[in-house]
C-alpha cells in the first residue's frame, strides 16, 4: 500500500513537472513570437502621412459631408436662383427677363435630373474617368453639377454625401503641364504628398498628390493623357475608414476593353500669344476668375 502511494506521488510530481515545463515553454515561445512581431513592425517603415492643409475647409465652403441628395440639390438651386436674380433685375426689357427666367428654370430642372444610381446597370461612367470612384449595388449614387469652367460630381453612399470630384475644363489651365498644376495647388493647399496606388482592388493604378485635414482627404489627379483635364477630389475621411463595410458587394471585374481611351474633352484651341499664359492659373483653379482671360467674346 505504501509502495503504491509512493508511486502515485512520484508520477504526480513528474506530471506536474511536465505541465509546468510545458506552460513555461509555451509562455516563452509566445513571448518570443510577440517580441519578433514587434521587431518586425519596428523594422517596417511607416507609410508617410499626407500633410495637413488649412486650405481644404475653405475650398469645401458650405458643402458638408453627410448631406442628403435633397440638401445638395437645394443648396445648388439657391445658388442658381441667386446668380440669376441680379441678371433678371438688370435685364433691359421684359423679353430678356423672360428668357433669363426660362434659362434659370431649365438649369434647376437639369440639376434635379442629373442623379445617377449605380445599381448594376452599365453606363458611360463605367468606362470613363470616374470608373474607379464608385462601385455598383452598394447604395451609391452621384449628382452632376455643371459649372462654367468645371464639372462637379457629388457622390453619395447610403444616401449621404461623401465625395466631391471637381473636373476642371481644359480651358482653365490652357495646356499647363502637371508640374505647373501641382505648383498652383501647392500655393493654395501647401506641398502635398505624391502617392501611387489603387482606390480599390480592381481599380487602375495611378499617381496622385494628397493632402488632408481633420475631416477630409484631398487628391489631385492628372487625367490629361486620355481625357484632357486635371481633377481635384475631396473625400470624407470618416467614410473612407468604413468603405470596406459600406461596400458589401465587391467592385465588378473589368474586361480588357473596358477603358475609354478617348480625348472627349480635350480642347482644340491653339496656345494664346501671351508672355505668360499661366500667370493667373491659381485664380482660375480656385475660382476667383470664372473665365479665361483670353476667352472668345460671347456671341
């Protein structure tokens, strides 16, 4: 009996030694693994962050992330009406007033009709310069607002505004190269960070210049190769951080021929005979000058 009890005690001590030794071994292994991961993370260079810019908020103006489509349409309807009000007041006669009222109403109707829903139906936007800016079947939509020197595309997800894509007319920069355009933006937003990458998994790889502030990421794009213009894109950082969750359906794969290599909006005008045709490019880009200085006179 005593012999059996001694054997059990010895076996118990051995098992305890094995268990404790195993736990210590596992704990040591886990600690080593964690230290290895930390060292690897420390060795990996951190991705550079886009510089902060005080120029983004003034550029957005009264436009607010999270607006509904109705709020955006209402905002631009008021701007259109305010723009025409003074022109109508100064009209020389009733006929001119009626013409301006008709133009105003036509412009506001066009604004309300420029809503595009990305619900799976293919449109020209799927092969154009905006093709990487949206996905289908994720409750995404867009409103196009036509301006005098640019077209604005406002993107919504779950019914809320999160992106503003500003496509400058070719006439705004009159053949200025990419470096000239970047320099003009740097004078407004500061020096940006140049990046190369994809907006999502099936997007084209491209290069852009980037800035940020507390709520917004800004991107400047060169679309002159195929489309003849530059772009400035403002995006809600809150939505950007949640895009993977908001876009439950993945982007559609593209075929080899799904790229529109058409210079649809390239200006055919010749260079102006001036000493410095880009002298006022900053004002033209920022909207302080709504027409080119050498634009042809109205008919």
